């Protein structure tokens, strides 16, 4: 099993370069960086993971900037958005960002995406909350065209362009892995339709244990005519519990990682060391 860590990088947290170096030195496999462009002071939709929105959500840096910094000081550590809010990003520009970071990292980028929960935030970007799922699908399909075609074009309800020339192309072919985050069953269906893997999430309204939904997801993949073994499953925001992670390992989960607090190195490095002990216990 592979292990990673996620960090809301802020101006008061450990830096992405310091965390990336520390993770690579300790044998971690992947670093995840989430995003929020901003947090509106109004609130039409509740925070799905609790009653209060943590301060780090307001303060988080752009993931493509922090992951690029991490890429520059590492050689084996993979770099991942966890998650990129595609509904709030222009697809042509985002396709270039993804391809560029995959190039400078030597093919180490993983494109974790989510459709988002914050209606106010989306609306400030001109995104209609009700139609965001179709919008994201079209934007992902459009980006795939840009990454794989010399004269790319896409014609949908929300995304319409072409033919265009857009470089660089990603190092990974046909493109970096696209992992879809969210609760079962809706995000699982999106992963089956246009993703390369799934990042399941438990929320206040979707409390099914993740150990129960993994077999159901693989069944969905098979029923859609896709290979379940080829679809990655990634468990984020996990506690350092070897017994629980052993259950994930028995279910052939690919990656497990904690969401580290936005703290300085003196608090973060001991947490990484604790996870190293978990990694050794689980993997032997």
C-alpha cells in the first residue's frame, strides 16, 4: 500500500518545499494539496464535514503553485491536487497548468478533482451550482482533448472551442490520472464515467462506512464494462490506525493519507514519523 499526506498550505504552515523533502526522505509516495480560491462570508450551503469551516480553508494557497515548489525539490514524490475545483477554473488554462506541472515534475502529477460544495464560492466565479456536475464533466472531456490532440476541439453545452493548438502536452500518456473525489454513489458514478480512480468521502449526510462502499464501487465499474483493477482507490483524511488501514489494504485500496493540520515543522514532522511507523506496520 502507498501512503501520502495532504496539507492546506498557508503562510503560517510548514512550507511545501520543507514538507515535500521530509516526506520523500521518509518514504512517502504522494503529496496532496487542496484548494479554495476564496471563501465568501455568506453561506448558502453548510460545510459538509462539520459545523464550522476551519480557518485553513480561508487561507489556503493555490495548489499548482505549492505543488510546483514541491516538485522542484523532489525526484520521486508524486504531486496531486486533492481536490482541484474544476467548476471554478477555465478548462483551457487548467489544461495548460496540468500539462506544465506534469512536465516540470517529470510525469509525477496526479489530477484529483471535485465538483465542490460551496455555492457562494462557485457563483462568484460565474458557475451555476445546479449545473456544476455537467459543467465539470464537459471541462474534463475538453481538457482530455487538449492533452491528446494537436488540433483540439470540443463542442458541448457549456464548453465550446476549436480547433486550437495548446502545448505543452503532459509527460504521462494519454494524460495524468484523473481521480474523482466525493461521496457515494454520485461521485463514484462520475469516476466510472470519466475518471481513472475514486477518492470516497464520508460526509454528514453520507455516512456509509468506506469499507462497505468500495466493493459496491468496483461492481459499478465492472457493470460499466471497465476494469475494476485499473481504477485507483484513494482514502484521504485517515487516522493513523493500522487496524483500519489493514482493512483498506485487504480491500486493495491503493493509497491512504492523512490531512495534516496547517502547522509549522515542529508539529508536522513528528506526525510524519508517527505515520512512518504505521507504514512499516502495514507494509511489513
